C-alpha cells in the first residue's frame, strides 16, 4: 500500500514528520549513496519501517547500483548487436 501524500506526525516519534512514498522515491538514490540530510534520513527510515513497498524499491535500487558499480563485463552472444538492432527497428517501424 502506498502511503498518502499528506505529511503526518509520527505516532512512534512525534519529532519526526512522516513523508509519502513519492517523497521517498525522489530521494531513494541519494539515500543509497548516503547523501541525504540527517532529518531526511530519519524521515525516510521512519517511513521504511512501515512501508514494505518502499523497502522493495530501496532493495531494488541497491541491487541495481551494486550490479552497475562492480565494473564486471559480460560477453554478449554472437550477432547480438545485429539481432537487437533488427528487433528494435521492427518494433519501432510497427508503431508508425
């Protein structure tokens, strides 16, 4: 369930203003990089304790960053580029 956009005072900690899923998603990359202000970090962590959907977005973002950051290259199958180009061309041409 996506939490509503309205900001509420957290019942668990009245000093932390809750934030919406959309606000969490806007800052998720910065959060993963450790580049959010302490107040925003607290607000995001309070939200993540209650929102399984945003936890899934966070885990997916972390996995993506880890996969992209490891620098490992994988060889593509023979003729992959040509087949991809043909497929993209046929899909693009069908839309017109």
